[in-house]
């Protein structure tokens, strides 16, 4: 008997429908074809044990299984459940009617329990587009998939529950998710707050500008000055995720297997802080079976690189193109996969090997050549993609001992959200541009005209401070964001003056 069961293959952050054709005929053999990997081939052993432990049997027939389309590689153990149902239906141990209404995915334990899988959200989106009525998934993945409307998601924990669906028409209650409640819950989550940071008002101001315009920022200062503490509070002042952003972010985390149990949506902006020993592939994504890297996991959020010069040079250099294009492209012989990477980069570093260059109290032990060698670990092309360079100085004791709290993250966030609204209105109709940091040269000329006094100030700064040519566009973009925060239609001289202060590493003679 020939039976067709429907499953799904995840490619990048999308999914593709897979038709599993199971034919049981006279003889005794087992053939699994259609480009399965080793994990799929090993499924027979898991299925045999799961069936025997639940008073079912592996049929004494010739079983041929084709996973179509045959030119798409099938990876992982998520095909255990649809393969098992296909074998039972083809051998007439269960009723095989209306299988075209279901997409089934799940990994089997030897006792028949169903384990969670990766990529539930892309699978649900593809199944809904293909017109399926039901999606059967492990119960741990059900809430994630239930975000998709117009498809009934059935969460199961054991193979017998799936058999009852086909044999006895006993359906578990479809899982439903209240998306508004999920976002409301995210708003109530406690996050590190800027009010806990003593002093550092100039750094808070720079971080507010970076959040408002989507600008990358690097903090340079001695150990203990508060660089990491400030960076970790950045997600608290970023605008809340929109539904589209939340879905795209959830897709990436789902494919990477980073969703927690019974989690439905990623409703807060990601904050990724990889260790400096990270490899190139772990940073940008890839591998034998391509997976998203830290750059993509930080999509719509923050990627924090602490002690930037300690990262391998190759890791930093492979970031250059994704930071510019906001997309990671992974090419293989038979497939090209794209992962989105629209993120804010926050980096921190010491100013020299000992960490005390320009320290107000402690003496630096490094020679000028040592300092320059240390700073040269970060290439010019990478610095070119960082809009704001800021020196962080230690907070004096009097400020640390103050009992008065600073401005809260919620107060700063209100200004950031208002500035983003101005930018969304400005770039309405411009595909892929949502904030000032993403402006092209043409848009820069259109939206950022400078008056004569601003041009003179910028020219003087570039000549006297030795600012590089690449700093020109960055200063104008940052000044446009400062103007948006102050709800100024035009860029004023004061905005240019403040933006110039945020280009420390572009100054000739900096650090000796």
C-alpha cells in the first residue's frame, strides 16, 4: 500500500514542504531514499523500538520510503514521527485517510515519546501557505508554531496521541497564543536599568544617540570604568520589537534551536555577547550543515564585543561585509543560504595593553609604539563601520557614593522611540532603510543638507583634528540623529559640534 505523509525541511530561516512516500509490498527489505543524512537514516532503529514498546510492530514487508523532492538534503531527527506514521499507515496498522490535511514533525524516543525539533515557526509558516489544515508538532514547539494564524497546531507528547488522531479521530485541543499578551509580558520583564549607573552622563548621551539612529558604537576606556555595565543596559532603551521584527527574530532563534521550552515569540531585542575566543564560523554562521551565527542571532538587537582587540583578526574582518549589507550569505555547492543581520554593534576596549592610557590617576606603562600596535589590531575598514567612538573615563568616588539615581531607561527610551518615529516617516517608501545609520550617500545628500556655518565647522574639525575622510558621512549621520532627538527639522551647528566629539579614533595623534 502506498501512503503519502507530509513533513518539512528547514533551509536558512525558511522551510520547504517534503512529501514522504511510503510503499509496503511483498518481501522483506528497507530502503530509504531522497538524500537523507545519517540522522534520518538512523531513524529506523528509533522507530522500531518506539513501535515495539507500544504494542505495535515493524511490518514484515518490503518498505520503500522516498523523501521528495529528492534533490533537497533532509537533515536531523525531526523526521522520525512522520516516517513512523507513514510506515504504520502503509502496513495498514492505522487508518491512512486524510493525511493530506496534516504536516507532521517530531523526534522519537525509544519509548515513543516525542522530543522537540528546530525550526517550528518556519515550518508552520510554510504549512499555512501550502494550505494545510493541521500541524502536528511536539508539545514543546506548539506555542511557537501557534503564532501563525489559519492553521491548527496540535501539540503531542507521545506517538500514541498521533495514532489516535488518525485511528480514532481524537484530536487534542489546538494550541492558541495571544500575541498582544506576549508583548505585554515582555514589557513587564525586568532588565538592567540606566538609573543604576552612577555618573557617565556623556556616555549615556552617546548610547541614547546610538539607539535612536541605529548607530554602531565603540567605547574606549580603562578597566572598571563601566563600559560593560553600560553596554548591557542598551536593550532597555531600544524601541520595542514590531510583530514583523519579532517573527523574523523568532525564526532565526528557532532554526538555531535557541527557543526555550513552551516559548512562543522572541518579544524583546536580543543581546548577544560572544567570548573573544569565538571562531569565524560561529560569528557569521555556516558549518557542514549551515546554521546562523552570532551576527544573525543578534538580528534586530545588539551584538556586544567586549575587549575588541582580543578577538582574532579573521573574526573581525569577516564581520565587515555583513555589517555593511545587513545580510550574511553562506554559499555551498548546491545551495546558497541567506541569514539577516541587521544589528547594532557595541564594542568595548582598553586604550592600551595595560589599560591605563589617559587615566586621570594611574600611570600608563606602555610605550607609544605599544599603544599604536595594540590599536592597530582593529582595522580601518572595520572602524569605518562604527559611527561613534567614545572615551570612557573612570567615575570619581564622590559620584559613586551618591544616593541619587540617574535617569531611568524608560525615560530615555521614550525619546529614542520618538526619534525613530521621525526616521520611519522620513524613510517611508525606502526599502530596507529604517534609521539614520542605514542611509545611503544619495539619501544623505537629500535628508541632511548643511548650512554654511555647519560646513565651515566640519571643515575646520577635519583639518585641525586630523579626521579621516571616512568620518565625514558618519558625522553627518550622527548629527542628523541628534537633530531628530531634539525634534529639529534642520541640522544645526551645535549638532555637528557634538557629533564631531564622537570620532576619537579618527583623530591623528590619538594615543601618541
